[in-house]
C-alpha cells in the first residue's frame, strides 16, 4: 500500500554498512599504496638492492650473492674464488648517495666498515621490471666483482679459507675474479710445506688487489730428511770397509798400499736445511757440511814404511727434490 502524502521515508538499513565497508576498503587501498611507496623507497629501492647484495656477502651466502650479481661461475681456474664465502665482518652499512645517470641506471654509493676498517663501494644498477606488478626490481648494470692476483711462492698450491686451489705454476701471479667487497685468508698446508696466513681485503668493484703466499718447508720435513740422512750414514756408509763407500758422500783416496780394512765413523752429521729452489716445486739441501773419520793401515810404496791413517774427512751433502701437487716426493741425482 502506498504511503500517504507527507509521510517521511525511513532511511535504508544498508547505508551504515556501505559506509563502514567503503571506508575500510578506502583505508586498505590507501594503506597499500603507502606501503608500496615506502617499500619502493627502501627495500625495493636501488640502494636496498645493493644493501641486500652486501648482506648476502656478509653472511657468506655466495649462492644468493652470485644470483643478485647475475654471475654463474664457469668452473675455470679464474672463477675458483667466486664460490668461496667471504669472512664477513661488514658493519655500519650506510647509503651515502644515489645518483640517477639519466639512462635508466643509477649509481649507489654505500659506506661501511669491513673487519673494522672503513670502506666505500659504488654500484651501478638498473631497473629490471617489477615484482608482483608493484615493487621495483633491480639488477647490476656493472658486475660487482673485482680481481685478486695471488702469487703462491715456491709451490703452485694455496688454500683460501681452507679450500685448496692449484694454479698452473708457482711463483707466478694468477688472476681470480671475486665478489666485492670481500675478505679472505690465504695460506698453505700440505704434507711437506706450509705458509703463514695472509689476510686480503677486496673493496672496490672493478679494482685489483694482490697477495702472495710465502710457502716454506715445514720443520718436520727437514727433520724427516735429517733422520733419513743420519740412518743412511750409520747403516749404509760407515759399515762399508772400503775407502770409497758406494752411494755415500764421503771417501778418501790413498796413494799407498792399504794393508788393513778401512774403518769409518761419523764425527759430525750434516745439518739439513731445506730451501726452495729456482724452479717452483723444487727444494734443495745445499752443501750441508759433515765430518767422517777414517782409520786404516797403509804401507808406503816409496820406502815400504808402515803407518796408520787416522784422520777426519770433511764432506758435504746436497739434495735436489721435487714435490708434486699430489705431495709425492722425488729426489733428483
């Protein structure tokens, strides 16, 4: 039945709900828009992308760092250090500047301390589409890597943070590509050789750093050779009743007639000191001095007089050895 003239209509009961839900939806839309703007200015900004890369390096996550850098290691020698985790130590990371280069790329400058030392790196990045249609994605326009020249002295091997790397030749610098900034510790640890640890820090992308690994003979290596030499002199040499013991570093010529059996003894054993040779992988024991003693009866061919030779006989010992990359030791004549 129609309402009579002048009767007031009652408001619809739906309007409060519409107003509430419409306001809530508007609030959500505004909040989402603010969130998108905020995230694009921080986490998904060019600087945020660069900081994410540094964070991956700092925590030793080389897989994430390489993915962000757009690098896939080739397996070649020059890429051997790309998958070695940095020792970290990055702190106080701050964005110093972000410069729009006008061609779709930006230069982000980050400052930080690396193992307590202040440093600064520049990264050139470019926008690479969006994520989920709202958040900006970035990639490196210039690969954030540096080169590290490593010279392993006296042996082609070295270790970096415990990982063995074998170069083509010792005493020659080998150039490696590394993520920057990074911090590594180089050393050498093998059966006969060792080297003190060397810390190296790579800061600037595109820069070059260098380090040498000073490989020397272990004290135990010299000790093993010393024991072998002493045993050889005692068991193989002085036991030979001849003037010139075969395969031994000492002997004596006698021009007269020998009438007795020569008797040898060792007065002073040569002291072994292993030093690197002129060729990588070659090691030397050079002119280690010792003294043997000879007692033998003889008769003069001139007047027939008999006498006894009882004297010290100086001698020296020299070795030339090669140590292979498999730690096989070979002696050269």
